[in-house]
RNA sequence: GCCCAGAUGGUGAAAUUGGUAAACACGCUAGCUUCAGGAGCUAGUGCCGGCAACGGCUUGGGGGUUCGAGUCCCCCUCUGGGCACCA
C-alpha cells in the first residue's frame, strides 16, 4: 500500500498539538539546547520555498538533538511591525493591525503543516503591547545611560517610503532596500542608539563566537576599526585650530594642503570674502547629492579653495585649506591633512588642482604607481628620515604628544544606530516634549505608550501618529503641563534585537524577560537565518545583548553562540519574491507528496548553506525512498511485539547477510550523526538511501532480531528528517510510545564499523592498474607480492626498472617504474 | 577598484581533507511486470575506441610542487555575495 501521508501527517500534527508534545520544560537545564530560527514576517503571501528551506532543516537538527535526549527549545513567532503592512494599508485601506493579525492566523496554520516541533506556548508577536512595551522600556534604559540621544543630522530619506533609513538599509547603488527608490539626504532631528559605544567589544567578541567567517568579516569591515592619530593644525590668520585624523601620521611632512568636509563648522568662519560665493555654491551642490553619490569612487574629485591657510606643525609651512566632498563629516574629525605622495585620493585631487606633491616614503625601485602606499624608509621628513613606517608613526606621535598638539587615536567606521521612523506601524518612542521641561522620558510605570488604532497613514512625509490629536497631546510627566508626544516609531530592528529573550516567557509581566531563564538559556546554541542580516539584525542584537548584560540581567556576552545561514532558493537564478511574481508555492507539492517528502527533498537538493535554483526534478526520488521505507516497515508490522533486538551483536556469530547488514547499519548511524550535527543534510539523506538499498538486499536473509535492530535504527534516523513518517513507522513496528515523547537514540557499535578486508589500489606511475582485496592491515611484503603477481601490473612494469615503491597502509601501492 | 566564496557527467550533487573522481538521486536506455496511471522491479549509463578483456582522456583554462592533485602553490577566465573616497 502507498503511504497515506496526507491522513498520517494531519493526524500526527493534531496529536502533537493536542498533547503539547513539543512544549519545553525550561526549568530542566540538563542537556538544554536553544535552537532558534529567525522569526517570520507575517505578510499576506503564503509561506514559500525559502521559508521551508530555513525552517524544515533547522527543525530536523532540533529533532535530532531531541531524540538524542537533549531538552530542546525551538520557538516561533512573528516580526509583526514594519513597512509592508503599512504600505498595504495605504493601498487597500485595510488597517495594518487587522491585516497583520489575519496574516498571523493564516501563517500559523501553514507553519503547523510543516510539522516542526515549535513550542506554541512560547509564540510571540512584536506588535502586541505586551511585547513592544519592553521595546520602550529598553529605550528608556538606554536613555538613562546616555545611549539613546537625539540629534539633528542629515539622514537617508526614502521619498517613496517617506521615512528615514539606516545606513544598513540603503543599497550600494544608493536606493532603498525595500522599494528601490533613490535615497536622498535630509536633515532631521532623530533618535539614535549609541552602538558605537560598543564598537570595540562588538569587534573583539567576534573571536569568541562560532559564526560563518564571511559574516564575521562583514561585521569586522562594517565596524571598521583603524589606528591612527589626531593632530591640531593652527590657522595662519585665525586663532582657531583644525583637528584632523590620519592613519598615516608618519607622512606629516608630506602634508601639502588640507581638506575640510563641506559641512565642517569652521568653513564659514575661515572662508575669505573673495571665495565666499564659490564656497557657498559648492556647499549647495554637495547638499543635493546623496551620500552614496558623494562617496562613489568612480566620480571625479571636486572641491574648492577657501582662501584660508593653515600651518603644518612639523615645518611651519603655510598650506592651503580646501573643501571637498570626498571628506566626510561623519568620520574622524571631518578634516584631513592631504598627503598626495602617500594617498591615492589626495594624489588625484592634487593633480587636478595643481597642488604640490612631496614624497615622504621611498618607494621601491621600479615603482610605477602614483601615490605609494607601502612600507619603506621615510624621506624628506627631517628627524623621521630613514625610519620605516611603523617606527616613524611611533616617533611622530611621541613628538605630537610632547608638543601637546596630537595623540594616537582609534577610529571606527561604525556609526550610531538611527532608530526613528516616520511611520505608523511600529513601537511609539516613549518621550514627550514639554514647553518648560523639554524632552521628558515617559516613566516606566506608564508604559506601554500604546499605539493608537485611529490614525491617518497616508504618506505625506510626516509621521502618521501626528494625525491623532488624542495621542499627540498629553501632559508632562514631570510638571503636568500640556505636552506633546514624540510621533515617530522605532526601527523594527529594535524588536528583533531581544526577541530570543522574550520567547523564554512571552507572557512575563515583571520585566522584558524572565531573568533567571535569560540567564540559563543564553546564549542561543543554534541560530539559523538568512545571510542578508549580517550587518543589521545580527549586529544590533549583539549590541542590545551586551547592553542588557551591562544592566545585569544576563551574564552571557553574546546572544547567538553558533550561527548558520541557509542558502537562497532561486527561481531561474532570480531570488524569489512576491513583487517579482516568481514565488514557488509549496502547497502543490505538499498536496502531492506531503510535508515530510518536501522537507526531505529540500535537504537532499544540495549543501544547506548553498541554496540553489529551484527545480522539482528529483522530488520523486525522495518520494520513492519514502514509499520503499514505508512498505518495508509495513512488511514487518508489529515486529517489536514478538522479538527484542540486542543493543550489540558479535559480528562473528552472524551470517554473511547479517554481517553486511549489521555493519552497514552502524556505518550509517555513525555517518548520519556527524552529517546532521553539521547541517549536512544532503549527505545524511544519501546515507539513509544507501542503507535502504542494503536493507533491500540483506534483510530477508536476516533473523527477526536483526531485522528489528536494523529497522529501529532506520526509523530513528529517519524521524528527524521526516517526523510524521518517523512516528508512524515506529507505531507500525509495534511501539505504543511515540518517538518524540519518549526519545530514542541508539549508540554506534564501533567494532562493527571495521571491515576485515580492504581494497588496495595498485598504481603504476600514478595510474590505477589493479585493485586487490586483502585482509586489513596486511604486511607490506604481502601487498607487494600480490601486486606484482597481478597480470595487468606485470604488463605495465614489464621491461621497466622499478625505481621506487610507495605503500600507504590499507589504501594504495604505487610503483614508480621507468 | 578592493575583499570573500565558488566553477566536478545530460541534471542536482558526493569525495574520509593529498591516496580508486562521479557516492546518493534525477534523467536516459534495455528487459520484466501490472486491468498504460505521473506505478513497480532488474540491468546498464562520465567521454572516446573496442564484442570484450582493456586502453586513452576527464573535476573552468594555463603553468608548478608531488610517487600521487578536484583537493596545495602561481597566473588567467567566468559566476555569486559583500564593501565602496572612512583619510
């Protein structure tokens, strides 16, 4: 009979649900494992292959651990705030709250159809006041420590989404990551979280976590630590000084001009009258450029002379001060000393504007580039001459420090996290503005500041919350006078920065999360999600976790100890997305083959981290495998009631078929454990298929005891990958208990793994000429004799002189002959 | 421009990390079987030559190290991802 997957899968899902089989006892810390997938964004679209690809295999890993006796916690929830729901509301008039709650109900049904062992009691959604209340609490804690602050700053603005974007949300071509509209710059007063306070620890912490190297590199580059020096340059005709940052203080003697960022506060002050007009024109032209346009390396350098001069402190030379958009106000001090001899950008600029170039490092003979960036002895640098770069740096920094005009300095590219969003569907910022008291945080006992239902969320560039007067107008918590609420909401990445803590007790009302559970269940042991979050979510969550640690609420330094990225499933090479209309809907496959087969097929497709192009070719192979397993098990219905299998057999006492079977079962089990542990599901499935092929040959010639031995192991290995079938088969075999309520895992009989004969390959001049079946660990002489007795080997060595023979035990015998 | 990852049959891929390349599947071919259904079973299947034994070639291209290279080193081509004037 064909496996009635549809009936069986729904029956098991109902059973797991009704009996809360997957509820985790979080008080049991022995062998505790926290296995987490990135929570789901509840859009109106159905779950697609990408979701299944993320969740299915991760669940299989969790189930494997569960069968091995671990206490596994695997929750699922909803990242429910955010732009798409709001944009949908603008299009359709359906309120984000209504559409989101409906979507969540639909998605929950689809998630359950996957058959994952989610602990549904731990389910959470970020749009619930009980959740976002604690975003506000987090904001207030940061505020108290001076790590949440407000400033007027030029920000990335998406004219289509009508909101601010974090740097991380602007794509490299200068467009909005959500809608593709070119991002522009706009000055606004916004809230920031001071992630830069943790820059150094965020960088150092990468060494301690088991994450993909690629992701760590990306964070490293994003944080961008550099070592250098700050130095003060006096102006020639003013009292002011200009602070510069440089990574090459050793080249100070080559500083032939200075460049300020066009936004530098000193520009206005120092610009001479005759240059004023041109400078202002230039500033204006720069303003209209986005940061991406400004920083494009492809663009030719532009800039303009201010008319002012500074004094190079090492040689008292008068050097001109320019402004140029290649100097950014947001990095370092917003001013540089330009050393065209040792910096490519300065070289380009100096050439274009005909500024002097002095070499301060001797390039090697034959150097043909323009600016020389490498090491070498200092030249034209007075007391630094002859020193290499490192020594020159040290000496000049000492010199600057002695004079009191400079010091060594570490800089980061990382910028503070801008969290204000001029949108509705998010967490209100818990701040009110009072005429007399100014900016006042909402007291914790007045949280949550609830998001009102009734607002006008048409995009007009302002915050939709401003349209609800009842919300906006409040009284000052300090003086009681009329005051206005902040009408912006928080970036949804705030929500996802600590949700893994909330899962542990989502109904907890005494705090953001249950402290003792947070203490014992972090860091998360296994975190699985898309690589696109490398510099956003995954960096923000690390920052927030460290902050929460510093509040004394957890003692772990990192939120996610082990991280794995699932690959992307594409369709004809294009990433699947609703807007492109190329989403492959799993429903048809579930209908035809069931969720077990679909999950297993996704795992079998290829390496998990690689993803791949979608194709349904081959799903029938997995289906056939499942059918063969089912009919084999069915043939042995109730077997466990009649016989008992031993945990180990003496292989010598078994017949040939049995020996083969016994060995294969143990080899498979051993391989399987390693492969699943490392998320190499494709080879784990292949190993099970191989085992199945062996079973077909050997099982009929084996004793009932050994049949049971093999089937038990086959089924327990299958169960994590195809959980419904696993349970079903276990019952057919005659067990009353279910596998996932009463986990069973068998240990490997290492002795059985060893083959008593091995195949030794005989090569002549590196080419395979014969294969010898010989007892394991045969003596070299025996192998040699056998090798030279081989007809084909004789043929290829005849008339030649044997120069050398190499024997690798149990593997290869290579004859070098001429 | 810089950094990272990758390229293996008709297809998805495997290869104990320097030791039999192509496991496991899909597809294809032939045969058997069933009240042709998108079913099952058996055998074959990297390419070229040969009835066969066997031989030659083969892991994007070129060079190198080695008894031996998909794996290590150098150069090149292409693909995917990240960064992009950070002084």
